[in-house]
C-alpha cells in the first residue's frame, strides 16, 4: 500500500503553457439542414443566412448579434441560401466559431430569433460539420395588413358610412 502526502503545495511552472492558435491555412466547411420543427422530414427551401465570424480588434465593420442570450461583435463573411433539399453548404472557411443569422425565412415560417453557432473543424478531421436548424410555422394571428384584417376594414367602413348618412338625414329633418 502506498501513501500519498496530503495537502502538499503545488508549485506552478515557471511559464504557463501556451496553446498556439490554429494556423490560418487550416480550413473546413459546414452544412445547414433546414427543416420543419414538428416534422424533420419536411426540408425547407429558401431560407437565407448571413454567416458571421467573431470580430477581432482590427475589424471596423462589426455588427452586434445575439446567440444563446449573449451579444457578440461579429463580421459578415458570406450569405447562404437553402436549396430545394433544404440544405446549404459553406465555402471553405478558416477553422473556428461562426454564427448563422437567418435573414429570410421560408414561406409560411417565422425567422429565428437568435443566431445559431457552428464550429468549423478542419477538413482533415471531418469532411463537413452539419448543423440542423428547425423552423416553426408562421403565427396564427394575421400580420399587420394581412388578409385577416379585410373583414375589420369592411365592417368599419360600413359603420362609418351609416353614421354619415344618419348625420346628414338628421340635419335635413332638423333644418
């Protein structure tokens, strides 16, 4: 039986370990699979995403995006649109984190409220990182100016016209 000494102070190394940054020439790609929230077999065409990378101190054209409740300064890299099969693949990108911001939802669906994060891994490790993004169908209530407001416009117009006719008739009888 070996006995190890307890509470022995640990001496830190003279220099902390340094993790080198990934070389700029290491690249990879990612793929988006856009589908219906309730049925993942329904693939969604026409979703547009702006792809952002985290900003560095040298970047001047940054925007603020929100991902998982946290705000990030980011720089636009490219835009992707899902095809008929509901997929889109990025061009070759430097490895690291990226954010996907949906700028156009497929017809009948709502835009995503926040960005989706994706990490590009070296193409030497994996061919393509795949991100599945579910979309919820549009709201039940009509949007401003939508088809559901026509009935209200019609009823309001009829009531206004009736009030005007009643007012004119009343003035003629009084005068």
